[in-house]
C-alpha cells in the first residue's frame, strides 16, 4: 500500500478583508440606527434670567423663541425691540411692553410674519422628506425673562398661536 502525501501549499494565504468589511458595515448600520439626538442644548441669552422649575422633561427640538428684557429673537435672529414705559401703579419704575405701532390688536406683526415663515418652511421640509419624523408639529420653545410682564408673554403666545404654533414648551432652569 502506498500512502499519498498531502500537498501543502507553499504560499501563505493572504488576508481576506471581505468578512471584516461586512462586519464593520453591520456595526456601522447598528450604531447609526441606535444613535439618538435627544439632547437639545438651549443656551440662554445674556440679557435673560430664566425661572426655575422642578420639571423633569428634556427639551425637544423646536423653533426657539427668546423674549428678553429688550427684544424678541426667533432662532437667533432679532425680530423686534421691546420698549419701557413708566409704570402707573408703581411710580418711579418702568414696564416692558411691545410698542403699540408693532401690534395689530393682540398680534405682534413682525413676530407673526417671522413665525409664519418658519411654519411654512417646516411644512415644506416635511413634504419633501415624506417622513412623519419631520412633520410640522407647531411646537415652539419659549425662553422668557422671569421679570417679564405677563401681558407681553400673553401677546407673544397669542401671536405664536395665530402663526400655527399651538404647542408651547417653556425653557426653565432645573431646580437642584
């Protein structure tokens, strides 16, 4: 009986990277699908003191509306300057108000126009993307100074509501 010797290849086999590329692609897809952008950082304006709250909800992505002591800002763009008038109930003090020539009834015209532009842009983006994730929800994040008179805040909220923003989220400092 004769035994045959097994032939050994003299050349070493090269590294097959196809399997490694498949593995890396699967890991990349998994990481992209599980990546969450739930953190929304909101930096308060310099001329703004936010109220404190015990709320536990995290901020959500929305149009950022800042009502400071001297102006109204939408997504970082100044829209309107607020004025101060003498307070009739407290002599020697001043009230922050929206100038009368900037209003039509309760609606602040420049703010209304800017928010309407934002709403239309969001609706257009939602139509183009075709996904429910980008659908226009009418949500606005409001940052307002703790010493701001309620009349100004009411007019801002009414204006936002008229411009199709009906869901208000107030930004506050988390109380420790």
